[in-house]
């Protein structure tokens, strides 16, 4: 809900990288002439969204499974959205496990949050927006 209200118009981002940059989940760039070196994430951008995304990314430490509660939440949802979610769960879990093996868990989680933004961008671009409610 936080991302939906903070970003509101997902169509304004032409690529997931633009959304990642808006949220401040892109690496710093130290460049001089032809040489360039990337550093940690910029931490510029919407810090509230960053916080929510990183907190959500911690869930990808656990192996994906469909619980009774998840099945209930998915009832009535678009099959396309459910397919994207299942693909994201498996990919992000694998991504976290691979990164956490070589890096600190905090760094791996931020990388997973960045990857998660790509999945969110895809889903939000594919889903047709609801008409605003009239009062």
C-alpha cells in the first residue's frame, strides 16, 4: 500500500532502472575519465519506500511456499499477477541465498530489494489501473 500511494503512477517510469533510481536503489558511481567504479547504493530518493522494500526483502530469506493464508489472499487475484509473484518468490529466494553465501546478509537483502523493484514494476505495468471511486 505504501508503494502504491508513494509512487501512484507507475506508467511514468519507462524501465525498472528508472524506478530503482527514483527509489535510491542504484549504486554510487565514482568516475574519472574513462575509469569508473561503483560503490554502495546511493540512499537518495524516497526513504520511506526504501525502508518498506528492504523490510519486505527480508522475507526472501525463507524458502517459498504457499500457505493457507497466502492461498486465501490470492483468491480472486489475476492469474498473471499470481504467476509473477510465484516467479519472484523463487528467483528472489535463490538470489538471496547466492548473495548471502558471499556477502553480509544486510547487503544481500538490499540487492534483493532492488531486484524486487523490477518485479513490482513489471506487475504494475501489466495490471490495468482501477477507475477511481466516485463519492
